[in-house]
C-alpha cells in the first residue's frame, strides 16, 4: 500500500504543486473532506479556486472509505482540509503520504477542544484514536470563523495574487457567523430546560457554547451501537428531567430515538449535525437556523 501511494504522489506532484495552476481549471484546487469544510472553503475562495468534497451527498463522513480516483485527486490538490484524530482514518492515511500538498486539520485551528465522549460506545477502541478530541467543531459558529481564517491564510500563501480576496472573504464569513452566534445566544438564553437529548453526540461544542447539556445515546460515532443499558439509562434521565423531545438525525435510523420517546411519552424531532451535504439547496446557515428553531421549541425557550 505504501509504495502504491508513493507512486500516486509522484504522479500528482506534476499537476498540483503548491503555487502552480491545477491542470485544466486555471486555479488552485482545494479538497474538503466533508460538507462543513467544503462550505467554509467555498466561502473563502469564491471563484478563484475549485473546491470539491470527498464525501458525496448521502455518505456518512465518519470513517469514510476512499475510491482510487479520490486518492489520486488528493495527490493533485493544492490544499486539503480535513478533521484529524481518527475522524476519517482513510483520509488521514492518504494525506500522510503527501509531500507537496498544504494540509489543514480543522481541529488544529481551534483552541480548547472538548474530549471525545466515546464512553458509551462498544467499539470505540478501533473506531477512534484513544483520547481523541470531539471532532464536531463546526456546530459552534465561532469555531467555524477560526477555520475560515486558517483557510484564508493558507490560500494567501498558495495564491498570493488573491490574498486580499481570501482575507476579505474570511472577514465577511466571520461577520455572518458572529450574527448567527448572537441569534443562538439570544434564543437559548432563557429556556425551561437545558438538556439536549440526541441520538448521536455531535452537539457538544454547541451545547458547551450556549450553556446547554448534551445527553447522547450512541456516542460520537452515529453508526456505533449503544452500550448495553444505555437506552434505558437515557430514557430514565429524560423522564427525570421532563425532557419532551428526543432528537435524531434524518440520515441515520431513528429507531433508538423513537424507542426512548415512546417509553417516556416524548416527541422525536430531527436535528441535523451537518455532516452530510444538505440536499435541498440549503446551506450551513440555513441548517443551523433550522436547528436553532428546533432546539428552542424543544427546550421551551422564551
Ligand atoms: Zn458525528
């Protein structure tokens, strides 16, 4: 495997070296590992570079597998943006072999990362690096702003002619994210409840920022089976705290959320962790605002 990768890297080096124009497009090529990173990259580069997403619509990005063509495209990219610490091991394996590509690990652009809370997973040992940080930083708007500035700084180095554009776009993005942050803070300031019960623990940074508490059934990986007894434990917690809504994500089976909701007479409601590309033409801001409506209704916020 290592030698095959090295050969691919050599092939890629001719068409995508940092600072050079990518074949055909006339601009730098940026590859983002999944949707929120693609969104940020597109906001920063505008029309001055091409941005592609390794996780196509409908593909769960946790533990993404790469097709051979995607491995080749990574070798030819000028900039690859990903989330490290074992979130997508296949991506990290390939980019670990690249020498001419600028890499941004979204976790390294952040201060004060939360610990990955995988204590409820059966298979956490082989799915995630031990002691890995919670990967879901994109659900806190202020953290997305830091990522935007890191992308702008690297793009300014790769493509200095457009440095002002990239930095201006990062400032605009930060302003829009700041507005979103203020909307969240205002809407979640005074609520009857502060416990967010979710199927997949993707909302740790969001609950951390806005003074809520996340209680998850399946840990940080949406496809892991909950530990024995965890469903009953969460149901009991939800009943004790008068929780009225159990959240699940549309793309992953809602069964467990429904079981808990039925047991305590609560509703189930969708909360989107923004891991998949939105399919109906909505973007990061639209989904974040939908989530805010759902959360503030469920928690009885005034
Ligand atoms: Zn996740």
